[in-house]
């Protein structure tokens, strides 16, 4: 459970002054109508339901159950017939971008909507927003990175420090998010009551974030990945280059100055994390940015012609997935300056070179997967058109380490 | 002959392309290290990559490709003058890559 707190909202009914009971009844009526509308919208859109909570006693009991009295800052009823609006929405059972993309992104959309888009609740400090992760049984690395980055953006833009109540989270989710460093990333105001337990066989590389291409930070990330994987010389891991390339792409291309139609605030940051599974000897790490996405940053002139001819040679229609795959094939990206966009090509090299390598890129409305030559899958791009747009770009690498590497 | 050791004279962690991108960029390396070495009139400039933890394409292209672009009339001379070396196997592909960027610039 993660939420922000602030003052209550006043309710005005035209020029008529209402008694507290009338006001409360009116709010409940409005809440019911809004809940019905939200449920209808959710049914139509297939997204998780937003619940505007008006059963305050129930919510208070729930909050009391999950937080000790001394640490119970989420006091929803504020007395005198006044109360604070609270929005509660739930995470899906499995937060996994590969297996359940629509539900996972539905949760992320809800968070974005509550924080940045809903007019009535745009002042985030005046409502409680509870993103309930207790309904989530499992979360994989890309989804964890995406979720943590969204929470981080909300707290930076709205200038709030969230509280995390992870008591009722599933053990796997709590341990994973805590080991990855969610409380530190979002500067949570409280510490988890239940300490996390190290998951057997999994070493986590904690969330990192910066707003520039910081090679020292990237090298530290590589060193941490190597240390977790038990590799003596981090340089032999060859992960620094794709990390810097991904971060460079995020920094140089993801947040164009002239992109005026983006509804969400840019933070011009990148986030990264990783994990090493001892049992399978498999390493995975990911970099995420919240920019406009690769398809939108492709050149509109210059190399665009070459790019289009390459795609037309293959008889492709220009979906976002094709654009991403094409950008990596052509090795060019946003600018037409000499030598620009070379990094996209380098990003896939590690997936090609390492055993059982795999690269996945979610960006715009597309997902592309690339399996290296040593992989069981064919060494070519697999293109998937996403059911809902993925704002930003998430690049994930996975590969096996040779047994001697990880000793 | 001028010998440049990137790790000891610049950084073990080269970064992105431009100075505006962050620390230890290719532009910074070109301006602070490569250009002065070229202007000094040395017969040969040996750039040694040993010790760096990794190199990005943006860094290499801007540093070496950028140098060629800035001195385009002297491109053949530059290609002859600059020697790239490394003893660690994982760094050898970067030498090929850098030479390609200089040729393509």
C-alpha cells in the first residue's frame, strides 16, 4: 500500500450552503455515481476498476489492521462530518509485462491517472491515493522497475514522500521490492515493519536513477551486477557498453524539447535495476526511461528515406514494433547528425554475444524481442503490437553466465 | 610519439557523446586530450584503452570520428597517425569499431 496525504477537499454545491450531513450525503451520492461510472468504464476498457472509497469505517478498520496505532498516518475520517477523499486501486495478481501486459499496464495507468490526469484529483496532496499491492502475488523485474519509476516520478513531480505499508503484501513481492530498494528510491517516510528476507538463489541489483549519462554510476551498476554474479573482473561482463548506450539513448533522444503533446510530466531521468538467479545462472538487467519512445524519435528526414526503403524491402507495414526493430537494424535514431544512433545497434550486441542472450524493448505501441544466436529461439526480431501504449522505453537484457564466470 | 592512456589520463569510465550529456564525454576527451596531442605535431599518437571498464559507441564516435570531421582535409594523415592499442581481449572489438568510425567520419 502506498499513498500520499494532505488536507481534505471542500465540496461546494452552487451557492447553497449545506449542512455537514447534507454534504456527506451528497459526497456519498457523487461517490456512488462515480464508482458506477468507473466500473462501467473499466468494463468497457478492460482495465482495473478505480474504487472511490466512501465506506470510511471499513477503510479505517482496514488501515488499523495493516498499521500499528503509532504509525497510522492515514486517518481518512477527519471528524466533524469531514473526511479526506481516498482513491484505492489494486495491483493485478501477476505483474508481468510479458505474460499479463494489459493488467500490469492497467495498474500503471491508474497510478498515472490519479496522479496527473484526473481533473478533480489533480492536486495530489489533497487526496489519499492508495496503490494496493497486497493483491499482487508476483512481480518480475521489468514490472518492478516500471512501478518503482512511476512512484518515483509521482513523488518528484508532486513533491510528496509516500508511505509504504507492505505488511499485507505477498512475501515474494515484499521481499523483491524491498531488496530492490523501493523505500529508498521513493524516499518513503516510514520503514517496512516486516523486514525483507533474501529470496533464495536470487541476488538483486538495487534501483538506480539519474538525470544524466553518468558513467561512474553506470560502472558502479556494472560492478554491482558483477559482484552479485560472483565475477571478479566486472569489465569482462561487457555490460557497461549496453548500459551506457541505453542511458545515452534515454538522455539524448527520449525527452525531446519540442514534444508538446505528451500529457505526462517529463523527469528526464532513467532508472535501472538487475537480478542474478544463481539456480539458473542467469543474469537480467533493465533500463527504463519515461520519454516519448523510440518510434516517435525516429528521424523525419535524412536517414528516414533509407530506413523506409529498408522496411519496404522486407514488405513491412510501419507498426511501432517494426519501427523499433528497423531503428535497431538501421542503427540510426533521432538526429540526422553524423554518427548518431549508433548505440541502438550496440544495445543488441550483448544479446548476440552472450550465451542464450535475449533482448526485449518495450517502446511506444510496440515490443520487440531479440534472441541471440546461442539462444533456443531464432536470432531475429520478434515484433509484438501492444494492446495499450507503453509510454517510455524499457530495455531488458537476459543472458546466461558461463559456470566459470560466476564462481 | 605521444602515448595517451585513456584510463590513467582521462577516466576508467568513459561516458556519452557531448559534455552536456554528463561527465567524461567523448567531446571532453577530444578537446582535452586528443586535440592537444594532435596539435603538438607528434609523428604518432598511440591511444591505449587498457584499464577502462567499457566504452560506448557514442564516446568513441564523438572523440575519434569527431576529430576526423574537424580536420577533414587531413583525414588520411590522421588515420595514419593515430594508433589504437589494447592488450585485454574484451577491448579489442572497440579498436575495430573506432577505426570504422574514423573511416566513416
